[in-house]
C-alpha cells in the first residue's frame, strides 16, 4: 500500500511529504527519533538560539539572492559591484518563513513539561519564540496562519489570522511568558544561568525575562499607527503598565542585558564567512547614516567608515555616504566611504567591531523615549523622554567602546579599507552633545531626533528593525531612484521602496485557497509589495 500525506509547509506551518510503501511486517528504524522521544530541553533550546538569527539579519551578511539583506534595506550598506554584493535594488520576492522557530518552540513546550514539570522556565521562553515567529513573518507579509498553525494533522491548510489578531495573540503570549517567570523565579534563582550549554546567548533567568519584556516594548511601539483605532489592543496602556512596574515587568537596565551574538573561530564574522574580506572593497556605507553622523560631528563616524581623502581623515567632510539610488556603474567609478577596514574587515571573529546586538538596551531606551514623546505614559514628561533619549545615545556609544562625556574626550583611530590605521582623532563630545541636544519645546522635532539616533544606533545591528522603523515613520529619509528599486514609477514617484515581501512560495502552493482569500481581503487580490498591511497603513 502506498500512502501519501501532504502537510502544508510555509510561513509558520509544517511542510513535509511523507511517502511510504510497506509490504509485510517491517521493523522500525532503530535510529529514528519519534515525536514522542525524549530530547533534552537544553538541546532543543540550543537549536532555537543558534538558528534564531537569519543570515540576512547578520552584519555584512546576506541571503543567497544577495539583495535581500536587512542592512541594504536600511541603506546602511550600498553595493558598487554586483558580483560580490548584488545590486541595490529592493527587488524582493518571496519571504522566508519562521516555521522552524515554531516547530522547535512546540517541541520545547512538550519536552519541558515531560522532563521538568507543568510550570517551568523553558515553557515561558517557548511562548516568546512562538510570539516571535508569528510577528517575524507577519511584519514581512501581513495576515498569516497563527491560531491553527503548528498542528498539521488537525489543520493541514490553516486559515489566515488577520494581522490585528496575530499581534493581539502574540502580545498575550509575551504577557503569559512574563507571568510564568514571575511564578517560577526567586531571588536565589533569578541570576543563575538559564541553560548552561543550551543558550548561545548565555543569559541568566532574569535576563531572559527582561529580554521578553523589552521585546514586547518593541512590538508595542511598532504598533504606533494602530494605537488610536484599536481599543481592544490597549497598546498605550500595555506600554505604560510595563514601564510603570519594573518589579512585575523587569526590562533591560544596561548593555550587559543585550542579546548579543558572539562570533568566534567557528562562527566567523559574516564578511569572512562569505569567502573573502576583500568584499569590503566593493561595499560603501550608505548616505543616510553618514549624513546624520557627519552633520552632528558624531565621533562614531570615524569608527563606521573610511575617509574618501586619507590625508583628511580627521575631517567630517571627508566621510561621504553613497546614495542607494545611483546606478552600479556610477558607484563603481565613484569615491565614497567604505566600511572601516580595521573594525569590520581585519579580524575573522569580529573582535574589533561593535557587538552584534539583536535585541538590546539602546533600542529599548529610544523606544521608551518615543512612547513618552507620543504621550503614551501620562505620568512622565518631556524631561523623562529626554532622559531615555540620552541613555540610548550613551549606550550606543558604549557599544562602540566610547564613553560619552563632554569633559573627557577620547582618541579614536581611523582606518582605510584595508585596515591600515591612518591616524588618531580626538573626539569633541561637547560639540556632538550640543548638536543632538533634545528639543524640549517642539515634540515633533524631538520625535525626529529620537528616531534618527535610534537609526544610527542600529548600524550593523538589530536585523530588520531599522528598516521597519523607517517604513513606519519615514525617518530618516531614504534616497530613491530608478537604480535602487526595480519597481519603476508609481503615482509619479520614481523608485518605490517596497512596503512588504511576497508570501512564502510554499504557502502559495500548499495553502492556495486560504492564501487567495487573504490577499483578496488585504490587497484586492494581488500579492503586491508596494501595498501597506494593516500594521503600517
């Protein structure tokens, strides 16, 4: 007898085709592991944390298409040679999926209950991974299967939940995860390592709880466009509640709480893992970030980029970012700033570069400052927004190895593209701090300052967050042109930066009826990358 069972795979669903032909009484494979087998929870967690960050989200990393890269999307990095870095077009097609995160989160839930008991910290963390997997895909494409996802036997073709419901359910999962931690942790256990050997981020129990609540703040601020027209989500109230009760909802308090991916001799810094550090010669730093840092006399400029004139390495005017909308031919024959060679292109383990933060304290500070600026936390004032803004800037500088103090300048080494030190520049912190001083009289101007400094802090960090913040707020302005999109002219605008990706191809093929219903309700029947989803309309 031949039996074929097709299980939907895409997005957050299990994809597999099981085909068997059995005749007689065949023995089971003694090496096979069934779904009911006992697998150490630390091993499952290790797989989750080790595969949590995608290649396209790594600093100077990329996926197989070369173009779908978080830092290209955010215009931090600009290619000048398609052989090594592809083009600068936003010619995205089908999204990847987050099924592997969901699959192993479910395994972590099941195995932890069997091995540890009904109430355990692994179950709490699994709720975070469930929420993260759903939001990861939804913010890329729109509505997705969630409520019926993860059970391919009962729901082989799961329906699509609205993006509203995806976020509502994910926020509840994150709240439930925090509640579980509060029920489990004690003063004696909160600072113990969460899972020695199982968690590549090496966080303590309390740091995982902080991470979950910090991520929840990120999710809430990403809903700013929906904060006033979706009362059932309680977006502002949730944010204020977390911020107002650090005992119940602990959040990050310093860079030491960051989720940091550490590169080593096995996991090389991506520019080396790609095959050659010479790739840096064909990569420029983007115009938006250097326009910001040079105009404010930001010392991070010298650590991020190379000067176009080596003899003027101490002059901000010598650091020029490349506009993404320019053709490759023009870029290849032009002179713009490369990535600082000593910092990003000299050590295979990335020891010279700032830590690769995926979810971190600087971003959280700016998210809190933004929420206060928007009036979400009624008990806090402009002064409080200013305080969190300053904390974010200071924390970002610390990740570059700099101590931001107007009375204590430091020496910063500049480098050429090959990693040769050109000379040392003395920072002028007083001028920089004066240039970025928080505007206490104009809330709109202050909001732009918050968003701008958050963007700079995310240089080579935080995956897609810098692009998502741009998509949500329009800050900073991104150059566009016929050479950086591939989507032509829409409504008289030359160069359209997409608002989303296409649904995963597996989803389209295996769950086609529900897929068609969903794009019909969202986009009028066309899976259109230039259309906004509910999140950003």
